[in-house]
C-alpha cells in the first residue's frame, strides 16, 4: 500500500499503453500525470525527481537501462508486465515496491504450452520438417488423450495450463511448493513429492518462477525418474531445468522436450541444444501475443486506482 501522496507521477513505457490509459486518465484528472519513458535514456533531473511509479515495458519492445532507476529519488513502486521478476530484483533501489504481471500472460503462455505438447505428441513439428524436404512420412504418434500429465507450478500459469488440458481427457497431477486444495477441488501435491510423482509422468509441464528454490529444480534426478520417451515442456525459465542434464537425456534418445525458454537467452547458434534430437524450441514466445497489451493496461489502471484510494496493491513480490 502506498499512501500519503498528493499527486501521482507514473512513467509509461510505450505508445500503446499510453493510449490505452487515456480514458482512465481523463477520470484521474490532475491526480495523475502520465509521462512516456522507455527507460533507455535518463529523464531530465527535475522530472526524474517527480516520478513515483515506473511501469516497465514488454521485453520485446527494447532493452531497458535498469541503472536509471537509481536516478529517481522519490520512486515508490515498479510495475512489471511479466510474471517473472528475478531479473528486476538486483536493480531495485531499497524501499521500492515491486509488483509483477501475474495473470497478464497466463492465458497466452498456457496456450503455447498446450500447443507445444500437441506439436510433439501428434508429430506436427516433425511433419513441418518433412514438408520442407518434400517427404510424405506416415508415422504412428502418441495421443494427448489418456496421457498422465504432471504440471509443476500451481500459480496463474500452471492453473491456466491445467484448465486447458482437462478437455483433452488426460490425468493431471499438480505440484507446487506446498500441499494445497484448490477451490475446484484439485489436489496440489508438495514439491517434496516430485521425485516420486515423476516416475509416472508421461508429460511434465514446468510453470514455476525462477528463484533460489527453483533453480535447477528439474535436475538429473527428476529427469532420470521420468519414464522413457516422456515429454518435458518448459514455459517458465530456462534455469529451472538443469539444461546440461536434459541435453544428455535428449541425445541418449530417452526423453523428448519442448522448450519456450532456455539458458542463456537468446540461445547461441552453436549451442548443442539446437541440434539435439527430439526437441522443439520456441524463442520465449509464451507471453508475446496481442492479448497481453489490453490485459497489462487493465492491471496498470487497477494499480493506479489502488494507490489513489490507498488500497492494497496487486501482485506485490517485494515490498
């Protein structure tokens, strides 16, 4: 909660978000000043001194100079568009509240997760390769129906994946940090049970944030526990998986993978993951659709309203 403010100065990173907020801006009137700033060059010192809130742009719209945040002496809050926030923490000045974009890209990312599963299970990725070769390859593939799917992560992305997988007639096991029971009756297993749960998983979808607890959470022990030919789908962060261990399983022909995230990013051209067998790689496209823009605008508008009315902020990940 941010209180005790007479007027609010908020930096907006791009034209699209600025335009989407104009209707709300007319309601806010003189209580809020919106300033376009893409964090790629310093603000004039007088203006920098007025900034209370910085809204970060989508990562595909440019590289941000995080060091510029230290030049904002009255900065109180930073709002991210992404659910992931580990990249921002090292650059956040002391005492500044950080809010992530939880929920903004959940539907998009879950769509891609399901798409990656289908591309691998039904041979769509292989068919595209064969098309380029002019080859008609009639091959027997696995269905998605009747598969046992282990979803690691019960946050907004993980639960969105679960809801989209249910109509495919799969058996779903959901894992998170702690044991829980969701409102719809879904049982959430604690992460301590992951090694045993992996033994029965034909498909494993990873949708957790990257932090000290989840770095290399999916290590060689977990990968080795998976049945032969299991599919590993990662839509979280590359470092959640021990990528070298995964590569060894791929090269050995024991596992398959569909990865929207890698370590590092972009993946260097000479990285052996590119040419490993049984892997499909997309370039961190999970949240990169047109659905994210209006959803992020809705979140930013809601956060500004929360500040103006002294309500609790949404999605606080560091205060």
